C-alpha cells in the first residue's frame, strides 16, 4: 500500500521527525511504500540529511517549499499568527494532484503499532479524521464549543494526528475562508491552527478514538479511570498506535520523566545511530 505522510517543521525539529519516522519504520508493515512530504518555508538546512535518512529506510522524501507564495499575500500575519499556521490547512494547494489522501503527524509523536487501518479509512464526504480527547476534557469541550460556536461538532479535535482528504479539501478548503475566520475571531483563538480547523470544519471531521490514535501521554491516570483500569500499560503497548507527547515537557529533554520516557529515548537514539 502507498502511504503519504506529512510533517510541518523547521530545522529545530528534524531529529524529532526522524524519531517519528523511525518508529513508523519499526512498527508498520514493511511492504508499505512511504512518501514523506515536509512543509517548510524555505529549504531546510538539513535537507540532504533528511533525504539520506528516508532513503536508508526505504522512504521517499519530498520537500514542499512554500517560499513567497502569493496564496498568503493577504493572510493575517503577526507574532501570534505566523504564516506557518496556514501551511497544514492549505497543504492540498502544494501537494501533487495525484495525492488524494495524506496523514499529518506532529513531530512529538511515537508510533508503537501498525496504523494501516487508520490510513485505509474511507473518509467519504469528510474532510478529515481526527481524535477529540473529549473523554478526557468534557468541560474543555463545552468551553471550546461556545468559544468557537461549533455546537454541532462532535468535540474539539486535536490536530496532531490528522488524516486529510486532500481530494475533498481541494474543493472545500479555501484560503479566503480561513483568513476571514481569523479576522472575525482573532480575540477568541487560543491555538490558532487547531482553532481554525475546529471552527470552520469541525462538523466535517470523522472522529477516531484517541486512546488508539492520539494517546495523550500526560493523561495516564485519566485513561485508567475512565476505562475502569482496562487501559493500563500492557493494554496501551498492545493496542495504541500513536503516543502523543503533548504539552511543554518533551521526551527528548534530559529532565523528562514521563511513563514512556524510556520508550521514546529508545527510538530517539536508534534513529540517530542506526
């Protein structure tokens, strides 16, 4: 199966992306053909190193260099709303027309099991598939629905794992709508790109279970409580696909002491030294 992966990074997150990719290589069916698209304002300084790394693991690397594209000529841009927040939402404008589906991943994600079932989801008329973490944060969900006026949406979706229906997005996701939404809601936006995703397209997102596809590693106790003890460490190891290291503390930092610190460091050092 051909699988398209998407990242949006700068040179500060190359090693993190390589760790995510290596974990995918280690835990996904080897028969898949991966193409790794990386959104970037200008060509990354480590471009050749990324290409070499991907080649080593049988992956094809394609840089998507935005440059001074006129698409963003009228985009609201400030220190709070850098141009880069638009790239992921408008990726369909930069992908080859042959790409109908692509899986976006944040660079602080670890793959611990095969995600083929997710990639093969039939998105039908949905623009995206994503997890909402609604079981973890019911009150936050209500606040976000009021803040963004997304009363019909299933929840407030986390954009760290985002299966994108690029074919449908080419028809429905327009830069002008995004720019207008920011101007109308600039004082209500807390996480701009994620807020835009939920505010404009929340009712066009197919919900997927976060405990499988976007496991927030900060919430171990909450997952344990809501599952009546079922989703323990053994269950996560066998069943979860993507561990998401959300929040300020990151697993590549020496001071990190989370439950999955050793697991992340295993892939971090392997990606550096294999």
